């Protein structure tokens, strides 16, 4: 029996043509109308939709909502399909162990069955979720991240230090493949602080002359502190010029200062979908990769579309996943908002504000929705004394929740905590207590040294 290899399972030239990167991105899309872009989106969507109808998970999800195949004639009909989230996938895994019933591998004959690339999520919000990729969808994800890195200035001459985790977690493998397959450059795959101790990481960057860091902003920020504690000056002893990572709501200005003036770019994506949006050289929000990702921003309570500029859940449909695990209307539970105005790069793509928090991490304080990440943004951008590390502690007392922001500062000056409390009250419309601590004192709670994503919300009983 012949076996389909990874490289036999897709056409790499067609992939580059469908999802261009580098200068080809601008040659293809600059000046394109929204109608022409929609036509491209729709062609990809219909292929993914046809494949999804063969898969038990979608048959059950859509059939249970009374949807039949003929009801969806184009991408314009997507709102007829129900939304799903990680909880639905984990129910599928529970009922059909170990991988669930959301892949389409059984639709292939034995000699055409593509290789399965298997990773998991980090398990930040519970049991790790299986992440399933076919060769085409995996390489499309790699290409799109390569597009992001190239857009942000990474080149094949760079030495790239990666702090993404490895093991079963997707992040480190995905980033390595994106760089080595589509950008080039020398990779230092250090991983998290538990894989390679932080002091060893800064020495590794010094010894090999790291010029780029990729990973989550929380830990990248922490490494700058470790470097200084070791007597190394970021930007001089460690020649980092570029940081491409998940800044989330952390201040890029704060990160740049921490690394000696390095350029800092944010991008957003999740394990299931890969890269969704990224900052470009215009620094005007994050450009949604709309030729590959169809994003809806929906109200966190009733899943109705919100107006441009309003915050809502990002619901993603991957337009290229038509080989193993289609993703159609996946609720990330990450919140953002669309930005108004024209795309300054001349692309037909919409822009978002980036990651603004998680709707399942939201705290309602006296009728006001508060996102811990939003608190971190306000404090790190408004007060130079902070180093970007914090967490929010919620305590329930006498039937109501109270929040305290525990914030690391380089120096505890008189009145600083009160000034922060005043700023939070002014911008959020609610009183939040601020507790100042020394650098490094939140690390045990946030897990910034050992986790892919630092814990920013802790709930305790009074």
C-alpha cells in the first residue's frame, strides 16, 4: 500500500499563490476591493464547508440547530450556523476518546489518508485540548505566521530566540516551522523558563547574539529583568532589535524600553486557528489576515454582531482548513473590537485593537464588566514605575466582589498606589484597590516563569 507523505498531501506552489507573503502580499492585495476579497474568501469557505459536512461533530452541531446542507449557499449565510467553543470540543473528546469526532480522517481511503500532526493546547483554562492538523492546514498556518514575521521585519539574517513552550504544546513547534520553512534565520528554541532556566536563556541570547525574540510578552518582559539582574544590558550586551510576540494588552512602549529600544510588534491567534491578525509597520491596530481568516465580533452575552468600535468575542472561521479539522464559527472567548478607518497599508483587510481580555475571565463589579488585562494596560502605560507584572485578586465579602490589583513596581514612592487607584477609577468607573510589591514578587502567583500564559486573575474566599 502506498502512503501519502506530508509533502505529497498538498501543492506548495498553490499554497503560496492562495496565501501570499512578503512582497507578494502587497502585489496581490494592495488596492483590491472588499468585494473582490469576499469572492476569494467565499471560494475557500465553500470548500471547507463541504468537507465539514462529512464530519460527525459538525453533522451533530448543525443538524441539532435545524440546519441542512442546502441552507448555506455562501459565506453570507454563515450566521445560520451555530457557534461552538472549546467546551463543545472537549465534550466530543469525552464521548469519543481520545481525539473526539471533529476530524475528517475517516473520509479518506487508506492510501489517501494524510498524515496527522497532533499537538495540544497549553491547558490554561483546564484539560488540554487536542489540536489536529493535516499537512495542508498545518503548512498554511506556518505560512501565515511567516507572513506576519516578514511583515514585522524579521529576515533570514536574524538570530531568533523563541520562548514558546514545546512538549505537547503547539506554540514552540509551530513558531519553529514558520521561521524555518518561510522566513529563514537561526532559531534558538529555548522554550519556557521551566524548559531552559531564565538565567540560561539570557546567557544563550548573549552568546549567540540574538536579534529577535518571539513568544508571550509576559515572559519576554521577565527576561529583561533577569538580564539586568545578571549585569547584562538589553539592547547592548544582548543585541535584540525586534520583538514579535503576543503582547496582548501589555504596553509595547514598556516592552521596548525594557529591551533597550527594540521594535515591538503584537500579533494575535489561538492554537486552533493559528495567526489571525498582526501589527504592521503602520502601527495602526492589528491587520486581520482576511484572505485566510473570517472574523466576527459578537456580543459576549447573546452572540449578536456588535457595532464597529464595540468590544465583543472574536469568533473565527478558518478559510483554509479543508483537509482534517475544519474550523467554522469557533468562539475564542477572546475579546477585541474592530477599528474604524482605512487600512494605511493599502490592503483590503479590516483591523482590530488586538487581544483585550477573555470573556470567561471577565469580572462584573457592581454592574461594570472588568477585564484583568485591561487593568494591566492602564497601569503599565500610565505609570513608568511599573515593570508590567501584575495580577488581580478578587475577594467576595458580604455578598459582593472586591478587586485588588497587585502590581510590581521598581520603587514604592509615596502616593503611587493612590494615584493608580484614581486612574483606574477614572477610566473604569469603579474603585479597585492597588497593592504595590517589589519586582519578582508576583511570579509565584502568575507563573510567568513556567507557563505559556501568565495567570492574571485569582479568586479567593473571604
